[in-house]
C-alpha cells in the first residue's frame, strides 16, 4: 500500500469481491449465477446506496429480474454473486451526493468500495445508451462490463478518468490550494485530469505549473483511489519543485499556501488552531498529507 496502512484507507478503496472475469465472459455461467437463490443485488435509489445498521442493504433478485438489466459486481467470500440493477433515469454521477458521501463514515471499507464500483457503472450505463460512433442503440454485454452497438457492433467500455493529485514540496513545506467552492479555511492538494498523450509525471508537472507557476523536477507516485463522482481514478503524487514563488491561475484557485510539517500535523489532527482545515478523510488528499508527514518521521 505504499506507506498507507490498510486500517485507514482513503474512501472507496479496499474492495474484496472476486471480479469473476470467467463468469462475465460465459453467458451460461452468468445465467446460472443470476438465477441462484443465493444471488444478491444492492438496494439503490438512483445512484445512492441504502445503508442499515452500518452495512449496505442487499436483496434477493426477484423472479421478474432480467440478467441483461444487471451488472455483475463480483463474487463475495460466501460465493454469492452480487449485482447492481441498471436504471436509465439517474442524476448525473459527477454531482455531489451528500448521502453517498456520508456512507463513507457508515459502512466498512470493502462495502464502500463495492458501492463505488456500482455507482460508477450504473451512471455509465445510464449515459451510454447510444453508440458514439454511429448513434444507434447500444446494449450491455460481458455481464454489464461493456456495451455493444446494435448497428455497427462497436464495443464500448466503462470509462475511468485519470486525475493527478499532488503535493509540491519545497524545503520542508508543501503547497496547498483553495478552490472557491471549498468550505471556509479548507485547503487541499492541487489536482487535474491527465490529458491524452501525457504521462502521470508530465500531468503533475503541467498542473503545478499551470495552477501555481512552480516547476517540478521530480515526481513520485504514492497511492491511488477510485472516486465514483462519476468515475475518476485519483493518482496521488509528491513533486519536488525548484522554488516557492507562486503565480496562481485565479480561475482555478483563489489562494495557495506553503505549510510546514507542524501545520499539516495540526490540520490532519483537526486542531482548530491549525493554519488550514484539512480535506475530509474520505479524500485521498488527506492520506497524501499524512503520507508526507509519516515519511518525514
Ligand atoms: Zn454504432
């Protein structure tokens, strides 16, 4: 886990299901799993999961259920197939969902990871009913892990959008930025989407230069996190930079600050006298800050 202990994982990390590729690719095996009285599906309302007594709620699949309307999330430790139902009318998955966010403090890590995968997949299917190549209808296959066009047979796969999120480090301090939408006093790591034709390291260097005007000389990968709003993969990195002079892109950041280890330590301990309010623990930025502190001690 690259220096981050499993007992305090970022949110949506730590899934334990067997993703069961052999079942996905065998319609007979899939039908058998789906028809089994042991099969379960997540109870969801739109893109939100349902929680009771600290666990995700699942239900038996009704006799009227159609396998093509479900995605196979995987096989659990009790050898039960776990599905999510595909529905068309859902809110946009990138939108903030207080209910989904609060699940992070209610259910175990493996269940939150399971829900995150379901959320991203249900959202993707709801938005990919038509072929990007020819405009005809698409239908799910591979147990809901792909769609195929009914006219040109193009295959479409669930997208994952890579995002770099990074701490620039200079002489014992790290760089944190503040977006206008943040709550008061909140500062966090800078972040941005990886673009076509770019490595992770190049994306980190470009974003640091665009947003803060600093020049990265070395970039190190730390840890990653699926982020199901709608389907990002957060790739957390540390970057050495040449100096601490800042030129902010004010369309992205309203402020940025350099913070030393004492300040970061106070913030992640929720000290009200800390120089800033840390990002929430569900976010990988919190874990990146702790990783930086741990690596120094
Ligand atoms: Zn097509």
